C-alpha cells in the first residue's frame, strides 16, 4: 500500500483503475493493489447483476417517448457520486437505477418517470439492541410513514467501537412495509447478515424513506447503539 498526496490537477480519487485501487482512511489517501476474491460472485451479487441486466434489456422496449422522458428526468434529478460531486445520468442509467430500487422493494416497474421530489428524511432515529433476546428495535419520527412510503434500512454490526468510517461495512438488511410505524424490530434480519448479536458490539444504522410511487429515496438518517445484555 502506498500513500500519496493529491496535487492541483487531481484533488481526490476514488474507485479503481485496472488493478489499482484508490481509497482513503484517517491516515490520508492511499493506493493499493486490487484483490480479487476466489469466488467474486455471491448469490446476492449474482441476483443483482441479473436484475440490472434484465432492466437494461427492458429499456429498449420502453419506446422513444418514455426514453426521452427519462433523459429529461435525469437532467432534473442529478445524483451524487462517490466523491460527493453531482453528476447527470443518461436516460438509460436513470431508468435502470430507479427501477432497480423499485424492484428491490417489490413494487411495480415504471415505464415512464413519475414527476415528484424525493421524500423528506426522517427527523429522528434511534435503536436499542439486546444479546439475550436477539431483538433490535428502531424508533423514529415522523411516524407512521405515508401510505406510499417504505423504510430502507442499512446496518453494520462491528466488534470494534473505534471504527468510525463504516460505509464499506453497511449492508441492506430490510425494506419495511408501506406506512410502517415506529417500533420496527430488525434483530432477525441483522443476525441473518452478521451473525448472532453479542453484548458490547456496535450497531451502525442508515435509514432512508423511499416512495413507491416515484422510486425516489430520501437522504439517510444515521444512528448508532451498543448491543446490551
């Protein structure tokens, strides 16, 4: 691994080029060789790739009017990349991105974009977890969610409380029912991904409000708790 200091021409780099990975931690930015796992295709990864391929193929059948609508929608709804910069997707990319999220939630794919704004983020979010009961309870406001809204929940369960940059550890563990009220339990879903809860582990959460009508999702609200006895 090699550290480097970006200069005037390049302020920040993220991602990989060929066999080289650019990343950063508390010590600054660094470069390392890209490692390829023995089995790079888990069942979940394979399912995601299949779903994206199906949506990409379906794009051709949406028709010129719908495709023009997605292109216009993409111009009005820029997204944020890994460096925090706003970028404009193509119509094809917007169609696949929005509808992949819709399919994950179990809702109906949109042939044409639905005008609207992303939902408002949660006002508050907190969690309590117990090793003995294997229960994690989420509470939030505003509650309940609107009739067309679901809660998307990403979690990271870590043994070390000293890890602060948890983005790479987060996994999508649950998408709630529509109009979900506060008090949702997610212990089974977290244990299915990370194993049994243990006292003193740190649970990191990111929760966002998703609208099934538009396929748009809010900015996430973060919360952290220590698993109790």
